[in-house]
């Protein structure tokens, strides 16, 4: 059975299958209550990877202009 959280709950500790340990997970809102969302650590890692890809893409575009 899934757990439901009050509106004031922002995060809770759960087992993360990707991290293979207990981590804080976001509590997603679905109407009156909340349910377990993704791992905050995994979200942070994905955000860093996204920013790194954007930087690499910008550098690649800049080099195309210089040597294009």
C-alpha cells in the first residue's frame, strides 16, 4: 500500500533503487495529499549532467563559428 503525506511534507526518506541506499525523496502533490516522488540525489545528478551537456553544446557551436 502506498503512503500518503500531508500538504506540508516536502521530502521523506525512502530506499532508492538507483542509489541503492536510503535517500531523501521529493513528495509530489496529487490533489489533497502527496506521494513519493523521485530521489533528490538522482535529480541533482541529472541536473548537473544537463548543464554539462549544454556547456559542451555551446562550446561546440562556438568552435564551429571559429573554424567553420
